[in-house]
C-alpha cells in the first residue's frame, strides 16, 4: 500500500469513526478549512474574527487565565490571534477550534492542537473554556471531538498536554478524559515572573481507541 493510499485509508477510517461517534465532519482537508465537529452539547468549528469579543469576555478572566499563557487583553488582540490561527492552520502546523454550545452562536472557549514534530506524529493539545461553563460537561464533549480529530484525521499517534501542578481543574480534566500522567516537568512554565512545575499528560492513539470501545460498551 502506498503512503498516499494508507493516508487516504486512515482519513476515511477516521471519518467513519467520527460519524459513528455522532460527529459530523464536513471536510477531511483540514488545512483548507477546519471541519465542523458536532457533539451532544457543543459544536467545534474554525474560529471567526467575529469571535474576538466573546473570547475576550470568556478567556481573559483571572480564573481562566491563571495557569495558561496570557491571552490577549483587547478585542483587536484576539482578532490578531484568530488571524494567526488561520495562517498556522493553512501552513499545516496547528488547529484551533472554537467551542460553541448548541443553541448559541458565539465561542465560549477554544481547543488547540499543534504539531511537536513535522507531520503531527506527536502533537500537543490545550484548552480553555469560560468559567460559566465549567463543570457542565462541555469540556468532555469537546475534548472527545478534538482527540478523535487528532488521532483519526490529522494522524497523531501521541497527544501530549501540559498542566501546571497548581491547576486542579486542568489536571482533573486531563485525568478524567483518560490521559496518563508521565511525569513532572520541573519549573517549565513561566507565569507572573515565577517558574511553575507542570504535569506531562499523554494519550496514545491505541489507548484512545480502546477507551472508546469501553465507552461504547457502557452506552449500549
Ligand atoms: C481546564 C478546563 C477546560 C476544564 O473544564 P471544566 O469544565 O472545568 O472540567 P470538568 O469540570 O469537566 O472536569 C474537571 C475535573 O477536575 C476536578 N477538579 C476540580 N478541581 C480540582 C482540584 N483542585 N484538584 C483535582 N481535581 C479537581 C473536577 O471535580 C472535575 O472532575 P469531575 O467531573 O470528575 O468532578 C477549564 O477548567 C478551564 O478552561 N480552565 C482554565 C484554562 C486552563 O487551565 N486550561 C488548561 C490548561 S492545561
């Protein structure tokens, strides 16, 4: 089987898996435009410049921004960030999804995936959601969609995440989604002039597929 055929087969398999998990994928060529992924509570879609105001309101609060790289502090700053996400997606380096709860139009958070090596074999994901939506199930719904996207569409085999040890919700969310804590990255994250320890969490494609079988068994 040629590399191209293999890639095509994997994309098609990913599309079928995505459909089986109630996600609707509108395109497989994510570098042209991100697919729209539909879960039970949220839709994930490409960021739009018009999302800037709602993202500023949702992500620039103290509780959301405490343990992440500082988000923009103005609408114009978010507009520049959104334009940058689209350029990086087109270059094939990165994907950033807006989180839009069903019944709403505006983005209440983001999921990001970036390659850590050419071809996305190892990738890193990150997420931030407005605090009004914490503990509602929105995170888990969106996380499953974006992890499926990474493994089945982009072709990632190892998905890493870093969370400051002090970030209880961030670490709790990663544990809940089935990530494995591999170790502590000592003083690896500079925040407010202080180096913080981070936990390194990983999900492997094979573990994710196995976990989905378990979820499927629980559902039926
Ligand atoms: C990270 C984030 C997206 C998670 O979304 P969320 O809706 O808060 O997540 P959930 O409530 O579904 O899951 C968090 C879990 O952590 C648990 N948790 C909360 N505080 C905790 C603490 N101090 N220690 C351990 N676990 C904790 C919660 O109980 C929950 O588990 P449960 O559902 O089994 O009770 C959201 O909190 C957020 O945007 N935070 C700010 C940005 C950020 O820190 N991003 C992560 C960077 S790694």
